[in-house]
C-alpha cells in the first residue's frame, strides 16, 4: 500500500539502540566476481537529508552505515564545502563529521542544530551545546527569529483506558483493552501520539562573539493540548507538516482532527494557522475533504502553499500544489494544467516554486512562476530526483536511479533561468531512446558508493513501450543482467509493483533492488501497469475496485510481449512482488495458465475478506476494494472480493515462496501463513519465511541478508 519514508522516526529508534555502543563507520568490502551481492548492498552508505547554509555556503547531509555483524546502523552528519573537491577522488572537502540526524542550519555563521538520542544540540566549529529541556523529542523546527522552536514529542493518548489504570492490583497484566478503531497502526499498538510544543529558546553567548555558551527551552505550549489528535500525522509524517511564517508570529500545521472509527475511514486532514500570541487558529482548507499536508510560507509571508488531494478516503488521489494569498484568502490550484503527482516543493523566491513530480516513469524537477502560472520542466533524464534544499541560487537534489543509490546533486537555477535554449515544457519525455542516468543539467557533488560501483558490472536499464489489450501504451522497464549476450537465453522475472498506486519510476531499493536481481543472470520485466501515477489521472484510477481486471491483463501483456525476444527462456519465467505486488503474485498463481515456474510473494494479500477487516486504515479498504464484502448489492465491492486470490487456489500448481513480517499491521502475517498452508495442502512446493521483528519492510541488516539469500535461492532452485 502507498507509503512514504520517514527518516526521523527510524533515526530515533536507531539512536536508542546505539546508546553506549561504538558508532558504525563506513564498511570496507571486496567484491568477488564483479556482481552486486547482498553483503555489498548492505555495505553501501545511505544518504538521507541535505541542508544548505546560505550564510557560509556549507552543506550538511546525513549518511547511514550498517554493520551486518552487529545488526545495527549509525547515522552521521557530514558538513562539506560543495565548492571544493578532490580532482582525483571527486570527494568533497569535509569540514566536520559527527553522529546525529535531522540537521538544520541555525543561521549563525555555520551553527548547526541536530538531534542525537532524542536530544537537541547546537554545534559550531566542532563544539556541541546540549539544549536544556529539549530531550525525548522526535523532531524540531526552529523559528526564523531564532528565539523559539517547535519540539515534536510523544504524549499519552487521552482517549484510551490502560489496564493498569483500571486494575492497579494487576501491574503485570499485559492485556490491552480498546473500544474504538485505530488501536494499531503500521507496526505499533497506538498508545502515544506525536504533538507539537511551541517553546521559547534562550541562548547565552561568550562575550560579544558568536560562540555559544548554553541553550535552553521552556516547557512550551502544546498547541493540541487535551486532544487525541496527531501532528505530525502517523505513521510517516515529519516536521515538513509544520511551518513558521517569516515574522515569527504564526505556525501552519497539518492535522486530521479525528479519532477512532472517524480517523480509520477518513483521509481528511487540514492546514491550520495558529497565532503564537493569541493562541487562536483557523482552518484554511476546511472546504477540501481529502489530504492537505506540508504547508510552507513564501519568503515574504504573502502566500502559503501546500499539497492537497481532493477526495476523502482516497490516499492515492492526484497530489496537487495549492497556494493561498493570505491577505485576500484567494486560493489557487497552481499546477492545474498537469496530471502529475507533486512529490515535494520549496519556495525559490517570493513568486517562484520548485517542485518534483512523476511523469512517464521518472521524477524530475519543475519550475513554477506564480506571476503567470507557467510551468517548465528543468531536468530531463533517466532518474528520480528528490528536492533536498534550496538556496539563493542553487537547488540541492537527491538523485538516484535503478543503477545507483542516492547521491547529492546541484542545479544552478539562475543559470537555467538565463539559458535561452531551454525548451522542455511541463511534460515528461517519450523515451524513444535509452537515456543515461543523471545527465548534464545537474552536477553530481557526492560519490558515496563509488567504491562499490568500481568493483561491479552494473545492469543496463532500457525503457520499452508496449501495447496493452485495450490498445493503450504502457512503459515497461527492462533490466538486463551484466555482460548480457543476446545470443544466449535468460530466465526472466516479472516484477509486480506494490502501492497499489506507487510508480515504477527510477527508484533504488535496498531490498527490491534490480541490480541485485539481475546480477544472478536474470532479465527483469518491470511494467507500469494500470493503477500507477505518472501517466494521467485515468490510468492511475483504473485499478480501484478492479484488482483482478486490466491491471492483471497489463502484467500478462508485459511478460508475453517481451517473451517474443529470442533471448528469453520462456520455459523458466518467475513472478515476484510485495504488498499489492504480493497480492498480484497470489492472484496470478491462480490465473497464469502455466506461464511461470516460480513465485515469490512478500507481505501480500491472500484473502481480501480477511484483509478488509484486518487492516487498520479502513479508508484504503473502502476506496480500493469498493466497499465491504457484506454489501451484497454493491457490484464494485462484490467484483473485488470475487477476485480474491484464495478463491483460485484450486488452480495453484507452481512453487511459491511466501514472506511476511509479523509486525506488519497493514497486511497481517496470517495472510502469508494461509497462502503457505493452502499451497502445501494442494501439494504445491512452498516455503514460508516469517520475520517476527519486521514490519511491512525488512529493516535489520541480518534479516535483509537472509531475505536476499532466500529470494535468490528460491529463484535459482526453480528457474535454473
């Protein structure tokens, strides 16, 4: 199911696990055979957030290193000079490096705020000052005037009754009691919620200089005091859901002011403007019934912009960019001429916004002029870009592709604006010819994993357009193995995407890694089937209420059309996927007519009726399944449940590996157990891999290695 990544929460857990232990440094690894291995994948540095300091020109970013032996990781903050690099190694000049997360420049000649172990610190010239009173936090947001800070803290829910409060004489009782929904979410039993505290920040300096002596905050004001509402919203929201206005007098925050059943069936969050002095607030998105998130004020405070989905209950609705003139209250959907999902945005000036959006299987950078509403695509290439930070001249980007993990890139916005030859327009590209990764429009600053890439032969990724059964064009990525020889025949794997509405863009995954899969001499076929964003609203929405329909026909089109190539070993085809991709594998297992010789389903839905009641976010089940299975007159819902994979087990005849995490409360692990049991009772070769301590993903290093070994071993067993 659709999801984003929140680095802050994972870093917080990581730092608690690392207390008292030596930090993990960059692993050194020698790779035999020139092919990517699971161990090499986990030896890669993982670059996260990036922040630019306008005053000094320095760049701060995070990079995480993992130890498989110790089964943990450490996140480092690295401060570099982006204008100085070695001519030999291309590595940037490192000014400082230390353990921490969530870096944010304090605007004091190179002073950086950051978190470590749930505690806020300031650091300048290698000296740390711990902020008194800012402990046990999950995030922070400094005010423009540097005299206040928002601290995100977990508070006890006031709408649930704990057993130890009911029965003080049973302190060791472990039972949990609930009388409403949303008692569990993602991978936790929800007993606390995040809420924002607006605190006064007091700093003492040495003499007249800028060297900081001490810093402290008061208890602050919880702007959601006495409520059970979340801000940021679980499970993936971070401080991007809060914003200060430039004059320090107002906060914009994101909140879905619902609990229990109302929360479980609705995505209707809103943007609230909270006055620091009067403590009054107003809802500026009350007229919109879907998600409203991630507010951001223009530099002059004249406008506020945010991301908005229109329909309540539809978590994969078109993500639109809105702006409101604060004095007049006039609102505009400012990218209305696009059908692209806006992923991230940032103000570049008072009337210019930079944003990233997905179109035709890639995520590129766009420029929006508020004066005339004109949108231009700034980059063009076979990659995905994330908007890290914006300075007075540059956009700092996180770029990756199916061939490369995140690295930091820089784009000179002013140079682009003054280039008379620019003529990209607002759309994506047609992919008539293969494009090289990360082309000339952007400059690569970091080379974190060159030590890995220099030792391996990377796969080739080629776009391929295919005609679907209803006559439409579908983009499918073909990933060829290293040293591909078209005179040979290769076993081939159909990759089924999750989400359901998550694009098969140029993503890099440390688990579903196409370089890793193809390194075993497999060809990977990864289609952008029906129900994925980046190809227009109609294409994206054709999956809801029709899980067994055109999206499945698109899968068969992708593999059948590619099997016409002489180098495809049609007798040795596999099919793999996770989440909705896992559902797809279970469904295809009962409908493939002998095409495939092996299946792997991770965290997939096997029984839709079970899933409808087991999942926690009921809005998803209601929208995508079309309603409840007991609604006998609801034709859409009945069509959905009639296509539940468990109803076609009588046709299962192909070996299947079922994988699941027991802390996955989005799709419970009993789905995989039921599928495995069904296969064994049918006499079908099957294996079950259960992770008691993993959620919808596999996050621990040794579990990740185990996952990769079993994944490859199962395919090799049946396809070679």
